[in-house]
């Protein structure tokens, strides 16, 4: 990533106007003035090997009732908006694709993609009625191109369901457990999602404090 006067370029909107937001013992955090994304500069991010080692420690089993209850916070509002038998993609499914399993059980056809555990690029050539990204966007090193790609994969009227914890303010950010995970490098706020939906010309639905659904206009075939 390019820098100007040691200020990193925003990985979402590519703005060169970011401010220092927080500093802990391990890394600094910047916040973009344009899209309000808070992010960690690339030189403080883990190597791919170290990142995967962190994911390998996760114990998110598809049959874990507690994990399924957690994922239901995204499944419920998404399911309420989907036609029966919709076709979807679970992006960033992880080693145990519980979310995909839950949506299949609800009668939908769901493909999975994960850069470490299910790296099948052919699923990124199809188009979908819905795409889910649960606890994914905070890991994206290049959220701009990645999210643009997912939006392009949606059919007109398609839904992008995202679950991630959101930045509230600087004081709470400094005490936030979410930033202690070294694989978390991008932190979205409500303002960030509002900016993103406006950029796409899409509708933003805030479902709860951690879940948002972005709806592509039904008359849009924007690439």
C-alpha cells in the first residue's frame, strides 16, 4: 500500500486523508476521513502463515448449538427477505461452514468460498441471489476490491448480509476486545456502511448492532 507522509492510504476508498485514531502496544490504527473505516497499516499485519495459524485455533463446529445461535442473528433477517430456494454464496466460510449448513437446511442452494479452507475460484464466476460474510470483513486486507467483487456477483435485487462488530467511538475503541485479535485489520462503523451503500446505489438495512443487509436495486445490473 502506498503512503503519503507516513499516512497510509485507506484500503476501502483509497483516500489519502486518514488520521491516527488509536495506538496500543502492538499496532497503530488510522481512521479515514472519507469513508470512516478504521484500519491497521499493512506493515503491522500478520503474514499469511501466521494468519492461518490463528484461524486453525478456532473451534467453530457446524453442530455447536451456541455457534448456531450466534449465526442465527444473520440467518433470521436474511431468511425473512429471501425467496424459497434462493441461490447463495457463503464468503469466508472458514473450516466449518455452519452458516452455509443452516441456510441449506432452510431450503437454499449455497456455495462456499474461503481463501484458506475452500479456495475454489470457480464459485466467484457465478451470480447469486444472496451472499453472506459473517465475521469476515474485519479480516479483509483489501476491503475495497473484495467488497466490490461481491457486489458484482449479486443478481439484481440480490442481498449482501454482513455480520461484524462496529466502531462506535474512540473511547470505546480503546477498550474494545475486538481489536485484540491480530487477524482483525479493518473496523467498520455505521457511517462506513452508509458510505458503501451510497457508493453502490444500494439500500442499507441495519438489522441489529452487528448485522447489516445491503440490497442491490432490482432494476440494477451494475457490474
